[in-house]
C-alpha cells in the first residue's frame, strides 16, 4: 500500500552508458506516440455511449482480463510493494499477497452482481435498487475522492522516475514531465474511451509482467535456481538477520503493532479490488460467464506478478543491499529498478541494456496507463451520474461531449496538485485511497447488492460517514507526521498511532449503513425490500441489461 514517493535522482545507473539513457528516452517517446495513436484508432468513431463507456463488451475474456489486471496493478503497486519487500522482507510479501487476495475477493463476491446491476459506473450499480440523484452525486464524489490521491501519486512519481532513470536533477524538468505526461493521459481518456484505454492496459501488463519475469529468471540464475539461497542472501544483506524473513520488521512486534499490521492488510484486501477504476471493467463484459472468465485471467496474471515482484524485491536486497536501497529512497521505491540493473552483473551487454530499457519503459507505461484509467473512471462518473442524470433523456452526443470535457476537468486540477505534492512523501495518499475503498465503497457495494432492507438513507450514511471518518482520522496517522519518512517529518500531530484508519473506519462504514437503515424506519425498509426483490433476479442471476 506504499506509494511512488518522491524518488531522488542519483545520477542514473552505474554500468549503463549515456547511450542507455538516450535509449530509454527514445523508448519513452515512442511508447507515448504509439499509445496515443492506438487511442485515436480504436476510440469511438460515432456518438455511441455504449462504445465509449464499455467498448460494446467486445473484448475477449483474455483481453478483458489483461485490461483488468492492468488497471489493478498501478505504479504504486510495482514500485511501492517492491520497495516494501526489499526493505521489510516477509511483511512485504504479505502485502503483495493481500493485493492478490483483494482481486480474488472481488472475483468471487462482487464481480457478477456488479456487472449485472451496473451499466457504465458505480453510480449505476447503486442506483439500480436505490434510485435518485443524491445517490448518483454522492457516488461520483466518493469515486473522485478515492481516485484523486492515487492519480496524484502516479503523476507526481513520473517526473521523479524519469529523473532517476535519465540522471537529471533540474526541478523544472521534473515539473515539465508531470505537466506533459498529464496532458497525454487526459488525451488517452478523452479520445480512446474504454476500448482505447483497455488496449493501453493490455500493452502495459504484457510488457510489465514479461520484462519482470525475465529479470526474475536472471536473479534466480544468479543463485543457481535456488530460492532458498536467494532468501538467505537477502537476509544476510538486509542488516536485520533472520528477522528479515519473519513478521514484524515493518510494523514491529508489540501488540499494537500486530493490530496495525492486521488493519493494514485488511484495508488492502477490502479496498483494493473495489476502487472504481477496477470495478468499471466489470461493465465491459458481455455476460456473467464472460466476467467470470475475465476475472479468472486477471487473478492469474496478478498472482504471477506477485511471484515476480517477490523474487525481484528479494533480489534487490540480496544483490544491492538494504542500506543502498534505503539510501536511494527511504521507502524503497527504486528497488525494482536497482534489482533489474543488478541482475545483469558487472559487465552489461547490449542485449541486457535493451532489456533494462524494456523494464523502465514498462514502468513508464504503467504510470501512463494507470492515470488514464483513473481519469476515465472519474470522468465517466461525473458526466453520467451528475450531468446526464439531471435530464430525463440526454442526447448521446451531448453526454459524450460532457464525458470528454469531464476528463479535462478532472485532469487539469490533478496535474496542478501533482506539481505541488511531488516533493513530499506520497505514501499517505495511496493509503487514503485504499482506506476510502475499504471504509465507504466496499460497505456500500456489499449492502447495496445483497441486503434487502438497505435504504437510500443507509446508503448515503455509508458513503458519507465512511468517507468522513477516513478524512478525519487520516491526518493523525503515522504516515502524515511523527516519523522521518512521513509526509511532514518535522512535525508531530500523530494522535492516531496507526498506519491506516481501517481499524476504526471499516467497522464505522458498515455501522453507518446499518444505523442509517434502522433510522429510516420499518415502512421505508419494507418498501426498499420490495424494490430489491423486483431487481434481485437481475442483480444476482444476470438478466439482460441492454438499454438499462
């Protein structure tokens, strides 16, 4: 759940010449050009809402599964989780496994009902049984609140990543990268729609997992294909000894630390899979069977990536050393790149230089694709749930124009905010997104899709109460102040001594929904029960939703 925090430039990578940095820059430019061209070619060629929002469900289960995995694995996952594994060993592996478990939970519990209940957005799914503008507007607000922090992390990390790879230190160049790439991501979302961004996600995940798998194989070859030898070497180079391979290095071993660890993992499991840019991919499946097959592919790909990043993370510690990793970035966000470089050994061939360029390009594309998907999710919700819901039947051309303008309205403030936060630790922002997912969105979806007596008041109480609880508690956590790696290391207003808000905000989100429903009264609850029974077959059994 760590984010792509500010990564200092350290003069590029030893062993790679300036030509390698030039190769990376050319690769970045080529990928940006090709992906934008793909968006133009595959974007909707007429004013058709289903084509823009869902791509007509035209992707095969394999391609849709790749797109889901691409949306799910963000740059924060690649760089942040790899860093936690490299610095904290066992605790990092548990975090990576929690990430995979979250997608499995989505697959088995929510994927099919979401696809059946929704049409374009999370607001559609919630309004299926609890219609009303307030429901849609609140769902849109929570969607933006949950995804904006993640977008800031990805975009702010772009300039830092390019500085680290290319070896430049000029702050104005980093800011220019953030602005330029932010504009490119807005173009992806506005022009390509769902189908265009899906192709970018597919390209991204293939490059990321493919190049990562090659690096993992090279690392294992360095240790004679013996994972035990890799773990032993990592433990020796960690400076923590056997503790590196046991729980407690990240959170500590006291009772409160154990509780903090459990709450953090629960936040990842409940929050990761329900974030709106992931759940919107459920609506692109043409049938319940298709969504099951798509999720099977997505879970398999994410599980493979967890295996890859575990090997790469331990390889970073074993080959580079924990002290070097922490020196380059206290949160370890450069570990993935340092491990990829170290896997080649002292003498770097042209082929190895090319492979390393593939790794850096895959991470660069991950940054691009992640933000594009999130902008699309926010823009779709803003256009469809807020603007289009104001009139009975908004013409399709007008709603599509609003969706594209909404991408601009979401993207521009994101770019501006990213330039302001890029020099701070961004880990609290990633945690904030996961906490909002686990404390507001997850309870709302579980209650909304499965609880017959759930009322509109209960839904609004869940979304608003869960969100406000997270926003109230988050400034007091360990990640914001009170430690050298917090967002404000020289201040200390740490009154809530946990890493996440989940220990309080997750139960609070469910409790607010229950209290709101009880407060609605028996009459309204019975009315809502009858309304749910009218659509229950559609939600749970997958009735046709065309035109709904």
